[in-house]
C-alpha cells in the first residue's frame, strides 16, 4: 500500500490560489474578442490572405538570394552564441562566488540586466551604434544570451561536487589548475548542453531580428511583406522553417551525445 502523501503547507495552497486568481483576472481584464475572431468575415479574410502565399516564389535568382539570407541568419546565430558562451563563462566565475561575495552580487545584477532586455530591444539599441545589418543583430544576440548563459553556467559551477577540487588544493595544486582539472570537467557537459539549447533559441531570434533591420531572413521577409509580395514571403517563411528544423535536429543530436 502506498504511503500517505505529506500534507501541503498552507503557503502552497495560498500560492496556487493567487496564481488562479491572477489567471482569472487576466482573462477578465483583457478585451478578448473571440466572437469577432471566429466570425465568418474574419475567417474569409484570413483564408484569402493565406491563399496569397501560394504558390511560393521559386525562381533561381530569388532562391539564390534566399540561401544567402539563410546563411546570414545562421552565421548571426553561431557567432552570437559563441560570443555569449565566452562572455557567459567569464561572468559565471564571479557570479558563482569564486571571487568574493560582493562581486558575486554585482555580477548577478549585471546578468539580470543583460537577460531581462529582449533581443529585439538590444537590436534596436545597437542599430544606433552599429548601423543596419547583421553586425547589430549578432551583438544583440550575444548581449542577451550572455546574461542567460552566465546565470546558467554560474548555477552549474555552484552545483558541482566540491570535494575533487578541495582534494587537489589540499595536495598543493594551484587554484586555477584545481578548477580546470576538477570543477570545470564536472560542469562542462551541462554547460555545453545549455549552449546548444541557446543556439536553437538564437536561430529563431535571428530569423526575426531583421524586423528592425538586423539583416538575414527576417529583413528579407519584412521587405516582401511590406510590398505585399506574398509568394516571395512564402519562400522566405519556408526557408525559416527548414533552417530552424535543421538546427533543432542537429542541436538535439549533439546534446544527446554529450549527456549519455
């Protein structure tokens, strides 16, 4: 017979009740026009809009331009994620408390600021300094992802078993050598998994950063939609879907091989 589950603390029930009240209040306060959304006129307009995307543009010149924009989006996500992984690792060391408690609190505040600003906002800000094009988009991805990976890397370093490093230090090893040979190998598979997962997210983000002029498929999509060139926009959307699916599959396979 299964044991009786432990009783829930009153605070747990209060938290659940508060979340339920928040959900109800959200639905009640938003002007959600479900009837208008599913009205026959709205459905007919949506169907007519979708029919404009068929058939996609398949001319050789346009496909060549699409492949170039696809590569630009892929390159933005790769470089942005790589820069973020390096910056996140550098920030994770003080954020994990390895350089003092005061510096830990300061760096954690910095990480919160970096990841609380979305990529689109970073791109809009950096376009002023870097100008239009993929450079601003790459920096925007790197800035936001540095905050995310820095926090995740710091948590991974704090959760590793401290005994191996302590043993090396007790036997005369230098602090840096003890960290590189004992602590970092324990956290490295998890850190690589986090980096690959963020690369998946950055592919999606890079695909839409072009909305603010950061290059890639997003900028191409915005251009053709603004001119109501729906067949061309359909080709760009299909290229986005293929790129995201390919990167998701590759990242999933790599993460599986690292965590086995």
